[in-house]
C-alpha cells in the first residue's frame, strides 16, 4: 500500500483486512421467510479503481475518473456495487462516502433497507449516487442471503438477450473513426451511440464518419446533453434534427433543454427520429410522476441518476405501459455495476444496454473477475443466467492490489 493510502486509512481509523470468501452456491440454501432481514451488516469495504482515459462531452472533459467498488458483507455473504465517485481528481479521498456508509455497519439488513428507503423520496437531498449505489449493494446481498436473483426480487420478468450499445465520447474525427472500427472488432457495430456537441457542423461530420464505416443497417444514436441552445422556436430545432435524420441518425438523446409539452410536440414534428428523454427521468421516483406519453419513442433510465432500483423497475413498467421503449444508459461504468445494469436491461426488455464493460477502462477489473451472471454473446448481445443477487464474484485480494486505495469501515 502506498504511503498516502496508509496515512489516509490511519486517519479514518479503519483497517485493511482480507475479505471473506463467498460460500459455494451449493451452501446457499437461502433464509426462510423474512429471516434474512435480521442478518447484520458486519463489514463494508471500499476499493478505489482509477481510470485515466479521457472522455469528451459537450460541457467539458473527463481527464480521469475515480470509481469506488463497494463490498457490503453480512458474515460470509456479501453484495457488490460500483459508483463513479469523482472526476478529474486524482487525489480523491472518499471521506463523504465513508461517513455515509459507516452508519449502516452493524444494522440488520431490514433496518438498513428501511433507512435507505426513507431517503429515496421526493425532496431528498441525499446524493443519488449514494442512494443508488447502496441500493444495488443491499439488493445483491439480499439476493445472496435468500438464494434469489436480484431480478426476481425486483419483479422483473424479461429474460431475452439485449443488444450492447457501443459509445464514442470524442469529437476528433479520426478518433471517432477509430472507435467506430473498434465497435466492428467487438461485434458491437449493430448499435452505436456518439456524443454530439451542440455544433451542427461538427456533429454532422461525426455522424457522416460513423455512417460511412457502419453502413446503413446499424442503429445510430446521439447524445447531445442538452447541447443545442441557440434555437428560437421548435420549428428551428426541428429543422436541425431533421437534417441529422436525413443523414442517418435513428435517435437523439436530450437534444436541448425542453419542457414536457415541448418534448411531446417536438417528437410529433420529427416523425420517426426517436427522441430519448434522459434528464426528465431523474431520479426514478420523480420520473414516474413527470413522464408523459409522447415525450419520446425511447426513455433512458440512466445509471447513477435513478437513486432507487425498485423505482427504476416501476418507471420501466410505466414506460412499457404507454407503448414506448426503455433503454439502459451508462455513467461510464467499468465494474460490478455493468453486469447489474445489464441484468436490469434484460429484466425490463430494454431496446439496448449502454452499461457494458469497456475493453480499456475495465481491463484491470476483468482480471479480478471470477464469474458473472451476464455474458456477451458473439453477436454483441448480452444474455443472463440467474445467480443469487447480481452474481458478480471477484478476487478481492487481487482487487486490493490494483486499487489506488482500500478502506474497511
């Protein structure tokens, strides 16, 4: 462990010890009734996983990222979760995360779930990432204790494979070309998303570059992060979007800052170009109330912004009830949360899943991965074989070695 890590761990009064090994599946007989709710949380571990690959957006650049992999244990059983905790902060110390999580140590699982649920409400001031990350970890732990998959606990019944979505976050034309070619190498060229930057000339060049490489059959989506700001009327915005549609764009996510009625009217105006509301869906308990039919053909349920997996499942069901489609987005996830969101995508019959492991960003994580419930098939679709919880198994000792920081609460 590096000196700075040791100093920080000492200052936080926490100890680094070897994690428990998860029992064999044959021993996971499950707790009867509600017995599992009485199991106490005995250990919470944090692993800081760093990524130093730039990612470019219309509003700025991530030069580096600091993710936290979190393991929540109740005796020999545990749950994994992941959160992108910081960007452009290579000296990041998860002090706030430790403070938040330490209140859950020693609680019975039922008590922890109730405490969490008390903050997953309209008007909550708690970080959505904290709420959602803890929710995922507790759900994983709960499933393992009961010998039930997380999808079963969420009441999600979809089991068909879902296409993976390759995402390009760069405005350099040559780099975009190279990334599009990588999507072909990884059998992910059937669905591809790229970032737009609110500059029609730049964005059109990127779209044409991608179409030239992928051909006409691929589904091409863009995400503008509300980047188009200079339009004066919906008619003006419609003309911009239709030019993209005429050049092969299939769907566009958060093209501009729109009110609910504007979303509905604009979708009518652009016809078969699918609008994808993202920001209006955040968090899930607010999205359930705000979502209206006709805002788009596809609704994005974006990791790290939903705040609650139970509410995410409810929101997905509401989208499907109105005859629209669900997509599962990404927050540039690289580790355990990728498989969890792939399973949710399968469970809600999503049109695609963006939260997939990345060849470069996930490299060290994949070296620690022992088994997982999801699988990338040869055709670039993701399939699922149920395991207790979300089913991710990691070599904890190896993960410690490749982590920039390790903390036991």
